[in-house]
C-alpha cells in the first residue's frame, strides 16, 4: 500500500501548524509536528533527524509509529503518542523539509510570511516562553535552510 506523506515547512510563525491542521481536517490524516520531538531549544537538527531517519520510514513500512513526546516544562521526553494513520500523514515543522524527507514525500510545501508577521504570531502563540529563544531558534533555522536548501525542495510555496 502506498502511503501519502505531506511535508510542510517554513520559518517559525509562518503558519505551518494551522495549515497542517486545516489539511488534516479535510483529509482525516494525522499530523506529526516536529514541536513534539525537538529535544529542547537547541534541538532542531536532532528532532528532524529522529523524524526523517526513524519515525517516517517506520510509518511508511508499518502504517503506525510511536512518537516520543518532548515535555517543554520538564525538558525531557516523558511519553509517547501513537500514530495509526495508514493512508496519509502530514509532517510539519521547522526543518521538516530536507533531501532525506523528499525521498518519502508525495507533496512538499513551504509556507512563508514576513518577518514581522512571523514574530507577531510566534509571540501571540508562545509569548514569554519563546521570546528569550527567538534568535537562538532563528539561527538554527537559518543554518538548516542554508545546508538543506529547504525552500528549493518544496513543490509548493504559499504565503500566509
């Protein structure tokens, strides 16, 4: 059985989560957010690798996968969430789109918004929790995008 995988990427605050949730409500597919698996504020690469090298290939093979859940308060993995979506899955998050993920993806999307709008959205969503880490996280995004050329891998570009 061919499983459909949609990969949604973009900078923080670009609207990935909302876009993926809307698509999930249309398709009935589950969403795997990299926010669930990043191991802390310096974890973009590690979270992306966990998804691209472990979770997605396992889901492609089996149609089910246990996703470790990062607890941002405890700063540790404290539980797992099972994904049982056998027909399709939407993976969203900063760093979701890399050459490795395009191997599995049936659709790739890059979301963009102005820097001002992204910052406004991120602060409205996460406020004081995120504010001290905004630049730290942005540097990881910038490095990842430069290394993997994520926007160029996207089949679709959407301004939100």
